[in-house]
């Protein structure tokens, strides 16, 4: 059953700690993306990767880091430098090509206190 | 940067009625897509319309695109309670850049 798996579904951390969100896909897609969703603000792009070992910043990359060592995996680290990390994080993947439809995971809700 | 802006922000209708949501965007596009999101879940791709297309159908969904007005509409006919969700438009610009999403329309279908 092909798809994208994000884990965990809920994550709680203390302020000042780094935390890594997992995203794995078995769709054989080249491109992967991380979006952040806040109430009333839609989706905002954090980072994306169109090929292994390469990634680009999105609109709100500050305070986040990513790696793309394998085609199937695109983990996101929320660092202590991110001022407002509490949010719903969505990972997606797509085939390469202009405007290919995205396949989304079911998200990780991160709460930092 | 958010390009698509959906209208209305929220919509409440009775089961069986039609629901229409609109999306406006600012720059030229390669295609426009609509997605659905149930509460607390990821987005699901519904339909894609290319810049050279004017109308597209998929089941109870009908999408129109007017590139001269830079706008699109999503019509859901004969709505059901299960259609209750948020609906987002996303635009694909020329060049290999990621989709840009709007803020969404929250649809409530009351049984």
C-alpha cells in the first residue's frame, strides 16, 4: 500500500529542545516537501527537495533544517531557534515535473511548552 | 508567499445543496489544483486543471478556470455530510517550483 508515513502523530517538547519529525514515502517519488499549517493561515512551505542530497529553502525556513540522504526519507528538524514551533506539520511528495499533484502524509502535531 | 485566495473563508449548507468555492490568484500559472483536508488529517488531491482548459469534471466535482480573470471555482453538487472538510486551491507557476496554497474554505454540510 503506497503512501507517506509521518511519525509520530503527536509530539510534545520543552522549549529549547530540538526535535526531529519523520517522513517516509514508498511512492518512488523524487520530490519531497515540508509544509507548516497554522489556524487560518493555510499551508506555508518550509523546505523542499527535488533529488537526493539536494534541498532548497521555502518561504519560512528559518529555525528548521532538513536532510535528504535517501530517496524515501526527508526528516525535518525543528531547532530551538524557531520562535513559534507549535504547529501542524505536513510532509508531501510528488513526481518531478511542473506542478505535479502532491501526496500528503497525515501530519505531525507538535506542541512546544 | 501565498498566491491563491479562497472565497468564502467558511460556508455552511444543507445536505443535497450545491457548494461553490472560489479561488483567485495573482500570476500566470501552468495549472491549478484543488485539495481537500479533513480535520486533523493530510490534504488529498481532488482535481487538476491546466491553464489551457476551461472546465473539468470528476464525479460530483466541477472545476472552472478563467485565466483572464485569474480565478477558478470548485462546485460540489448534491453535497453530503461527508463532504464536510476544508478545501484548498494550489497554483503551479511556470518553472519547476513548488505549489503555492491558499488559505482554504471550510465547508460544513449539515444533515
